[in-house]
């Protein structure tokens, strides 16, 4: 892959994350990438093509569950582990995540990337649940509902923070999810 193309992708990712897709002019991408504007169009005939390339080519890894595998804990530790994941996602949000959250619903080309990110976060939440709750485990439907619920709350919090700059307290959500999964374990 050419160095110019990589610089264009880097610049597009940075500017789309900072300004949003619609508010980012192609000339600004070229300027940040230190390439002629025509070269941007050579690699990406439309700005949307650059956005699509980012969604397909760029991925960021999510953290492993913040609990040692095999460790069984009470709901207090489950709440803490869920909050640890949410804080990590808020503090280290990758530029691609910001792009997906900001523009994922407005541009169909990003919808698959947003869905993939949602599934990745849900998988990490499932793993946290599996690694923290003592036996017997919740049934699959309950565990899946809990994972999807917490993931939805995390996405809402990330989007709220992105739009308003104000953090969103997920402690009550994590505590409610944990209590619903492990009410008998205190």
C-alpha cells in the first residue's frame, strides 16, 4: 500500500473523528496528509469511498475482559468489571469508533462497521459475565439479554458524551444488570 494512500487514510480518520464526515472537506484531508488534493481523488474518487475504506480496513482491538479467566465473583465484582470495560471504552475510544458512533446511522457504508463494533463489545460483556458469575450460570437468553442491555447503555453513553461532552454515569446500569444476573449471590 502506498505511503500517500496511508497518509490519506490517517488524515481522513483523524478529521472524520474530530469534525464528522459531512463537516470534513476533502481539501483539509489533503492538507493534513500532505498530498495534492487530486491524489485524494485518485485513491478515493468520492469522500464516501474514503469513509468506506476506513470502515473496512481499519479495526481497533477491544480489551480483554478485566477479570482473570476462571475467577468466580459476586455481583459486586461483576458490576466493577462492567464499569471497568465502559470506562476503558470511554477513555481510549479509537478514532474509528468515534466515526462509527457519529456517522454510522447517517451513512449506510458505516452501518456494517457499527454493527461489528456493537457485536465486539457485546462479546466482551458476555465474556465478563461468564468469567465473573459463580455457578450456576444464567441461562443463555438471560445472559444474552444482559450483554445486549449493557452494550446498548455503553453505546448510548459514548454517543451522549460525543454529542454533549458530558459523561454519563453507568454505575446504576451495571449494578442493575449484575443484580438481575446474580440476585442470590449478594
